[in-house]
């Protein structure tokens, strides 16, 4: 990457500073092995949630709560985040982070369980935004469920869609990389979506459901 472009991307990533509670949650996520989203990706999530006035949001992959806090910052005060994770320690850390940020417990529903199973119990067309930031090999299944949950005009967000540069490298053909590459192309060509791939964090694929 040319030096000016790399500098511009680094500048954009750090353009919005996270709240100290988000910084603390991100550090806790690192300790737990749940890599947090970057500040640039978090600021994008906050902006998207604000743009669609997202009152009902689903997050796959709670981590230690940093991405949820970014989303909640952009959501209206009556917005409810439903976040799904199978790791009890991550869930505890996220609940602590929400409490530290002054988020009422009724605004952040932390659900334990397999993401695909939990998604199957949620209401079709009832959500304004769905963030997928879980195990990448499961993304095709998660996306199918997420599109069912989104209302028209709702926003699908997939994190890690560049996978540390591997998706853009045609020589990278491992199963996970191929899964994400193929999924990205499928969503790009889907007539019912308006997509964009953003080079923030580890790549955010954002798509609005028509």
C-alpha cells in the first residue's frame, strides 16, 4: 500500500476517539481472546445505528461489549440491543461494561447460546440492524437468518470481511477465506441489497435491504 494511502486509513481509523468505557471493554476483550473492533469500525457502527434510528438491533458475537457500546451510542434512548454469544465469561464482561456505561439492563439483552439457534427464535422483519461478528465459517448461515430478521431499509453489517488482507489476495484459498470471499460476491450481486465494502477495522461489509 502506498504510504499516503496507508496514512490516510490510519488517520480515519483514529478520527473518532472511543469513550473510556469502550476502551476498557476493548482491553478486556483482548484479555479474553475476543478481538474487539477498531475505533474506525466502531464509529461506523455508531453512525449506521444513528442513520437508521435503530431501535431494534441484533449482534452476533458479544465479545466484552465494546461493539455493543458503539451501537448503543448511536441508537435512540429507547433502543434495545440483543446480543448473542456462547462464552459465559464474555457475557459477564459485556454486562459489566454496559453497567459501567450506565446502560439500563432492559436495553441490552445478553442471550447465551448457539447463534443460528437463537436467530431462529427471533421475529422476522422486526430489526433495524444486524451485526455479524462471530465465527467466520458460520457467516453464510448467519447472513441468511439476518436477512430474514431485517425490515426493508434495515442494515446488515458483517465484520472481518477482509480477514487481515486474505480476502483480497487471490492466492489465499483456505476454506475460511474462500467462504468470506464467495459470500461477499454473493451479497454484492444480490438484487435485494445495496452493499458496500468499507476498509475500516478488518473490513465491514454493509448492505441495506431494499
